[in-house]
């Protein structure tokens, strides 16, 4: 018997038509989190993905503290099961390495102290392959009584009718729903065609990911490493340690710079690991496993309208990736949660108008606005290596700056901190 909420494709009738309250397109972190939240609200929904899970997703595989914080808010039991899962490596923070190779270590918890035994026991970040993490989330959703999960179906038709959206795979699968949560990632056709949001090279990163075995010199507390190498600006080279001696290694660069400088990112990645004086040593016994693959990162460096009549955009389909760190999973999950809450309000008020759903945009601004603007400024600064060197030098001595960076990975709502005068006083006085 399939678990509650699961419909196996093999059991489907030749043609299927479902009527539900909410249809979520895409079962990545944004879509699954939206489904978990809707289930908590007691709202029936359909979650549909073109892939069959477990499926890979090109990513750095770094999960910051935001992931656990978000899951805890929805269901501490799910967060608990993630904590116990064996497929991930515990990670305690991030190392930023400036073009002059000066390093700034920032713990995922603002008060991280490597000497404190209690902190060593409680990691709040992880590195784990998306193949495993996304599968974990989908399996959690399959236990939800209010959610029906459909896999292996690519939705490519969206028709707005008087009483809701009718979406279909263009063949024999159709869902009618009062409201849509769009969570189908960076290449979302809905985002382009209906919401009118297009890829802009100044607000988009081109990224490449490789898996290596036996990279040496990784951090004792499994900090993820972001190396802002001079030739890669604005962008970085990363090494994120994984379980079993593996590491996720990659490069990301602003698409506008990739085109302008005619950079071949794959050649760049291979050049770094074989010729850079630091990395050729660390990679001397390393082995590339599998292909090097690329995907886009739609950045939240520009404010956009993320809702309209009967729809809400989430995650990469909403261009919400942090422009400085490239972190998108935590933002995808938090936007999925906010979208589900907004859908619940719309159902309660029977108001699916663009004006009614615009409350979601206000929530996104409240939760992400300050942080995305700060990250956009940092990303601009990274274009000037000397300024960025200076920032890292100052930050290495200033506890308040470290705390701020830490909060970017831990809390979602930086707004509270950024509106406290005491924070700025501390920043100036270096306290
Ligand atoms: C190279 C690279 C490195 C990155 N590194 C990190 C990192 O280390 N940490 C981090 O936090 N973020 C990272 N990101 C960003 C992160 O991968 C994304 O922000 C995150 O996956 C967004 O989640 P999502 O649910 O919005 O979209 P996705 O994870 O892309 O999920 C979208 C889902 O929609 C499905 N779908 C697509 N089209 C359809 C359709 N027509 N019908 C039905 N289903 C459909 C897909 O199969 C997929 O399952 C990285 C991104 C890249 C490209």
C-alpha cells in the first residue's frame, strides 16, 4: 500500500483530473516546504514534479542554519529526523577567503566558539547531496494526509479560469486548483510567461559543480569554504566537505561577467585545482567523480513582483538566491512556507485577487528585504578586490560584522537586528 497522500503512477487511470485547493508545481525545497506547511494548516493540496525522486539537482549542497530553523517552525519532528539522518555531514560555519587569501571564519551560530564543547555537539548547518536531501523532504511530504504527490509529470499548460487555475502536462493529467504555488526552479516557464520575470545576466550567476574524492586540508569543523579568487570576481570557487571523504567543488560567477570576460567556467575550475599554488597541493590526491555539471542561480539582487491573480512564486522561480553567498535552499524553504501561509489566508477570505495575494510580497520584503539588500551591496563590493580585502581584514577584527554575517546564515529575519541602534553602535565601537 502506498503511504498516505501518495498516488503511484502505475495505479493511475489513463486520464486523470483532480480538483484541489492548492496546486504546488515543483517538489524541490520550496515546493516540499510549502506542502508541509499546507498540511499543517489542514489544507488539501497536490504537489507535482516532472522528476521521479530521488533525483539530482546541481547545487553546492550546503545547508545553512536557515534550513533547520524553517523545518522546526513547521514541525520539530521533521527537523529532528533531519538531524538524525546519516546522509549528511555536520558543518559549523563558513570560511570567506579574500583575493589576498586572508581568511574570515564565521560560525553558523552567532556565538560559535570552537573551544566550547557544547557548540561542537550542536551543528546547525549541514552539507549533503541534494539527491538525498530533496528525497528526504519528498518522503516526509508523502506522509502528509492533506498532500497528494505526483512524480514524473512536467506541467506545461496553465489556464486561468473564473474559479481557479487548470494546469496540465498537455496529455492526460490535469489539476484544478483555487491557487497555484509555483516552485519549479530557475527555469520556470510560468515565471517567464505569466509573471513576466526574465533572466537578466546582472542578476544571475552561472554555476558549475563537481564531486571530488580525497580533497585535503578541509576544516576541522567542516566549515564550507568560499574562495573569492581574483580571476573569478564577481564570483567564487568553493569546497564543501561531504561524508565519506567526498567534497562538492565548484565555481560560480555573475553571468554578465562570464559573457563580458568570455570565461569558460569548466576550464577555470580545472585550472584552479591543477595550477593554483594552494589548491594544486590540496587536490594532488583528489579524484574527480562523475561529470562536471552546470545550472543557473537566479538572484534576489532586484526586487520583483512575486504574486498575481491566483498565484505565488517561491524559491528559484521567485529569484530569491542570496547574491553574495549563492545560498538559495534556506530562502526557497522560507518562501515556500510564507506562500503556504498566504494561500491559507486567501482560502479563508475567499480572495485570490492580485491585490489580496500581494500581502505575500509584503511578507517576502519583511523577511528577506534587508538581508538581500545587504548581500547585494556585498556582491558589488566583491568586484573590487582591494575593497573586499579590506572588508575581510576589518571583519576579522570586528565581532559585530562577524555576528551580522553569521545571522545571514542562521536567522531569516535580519530586520530586527538591523533596526536596533545598539547594533550600529557596536559595529562602530568594534564590540
Ligand atoms: C551550482 C549551484 C550551486 C548552489 N549551491 C548552493 C548551496 O550550496 N547552498 C544553497 O543553499 N543553495 C545553493 N544553490 C541554490 C539552490 O540550488 C537553489 O536555490 C534551490 O535548489 C532552490 O530550490 P527550489 O525548490 O526553488 O528549486 P529546485 O530545487 O530547482 O526544484 C525545482 C523542482 O521543480 C521541478 N520542475 C521543474 N519544472 C517542472 C515542471 N514543468 N513541472 C513539474 N515540475 C517541475 C524540478 O524537477 C525540481 O524538482 C546552488 C545553485 C547552483 C546552480
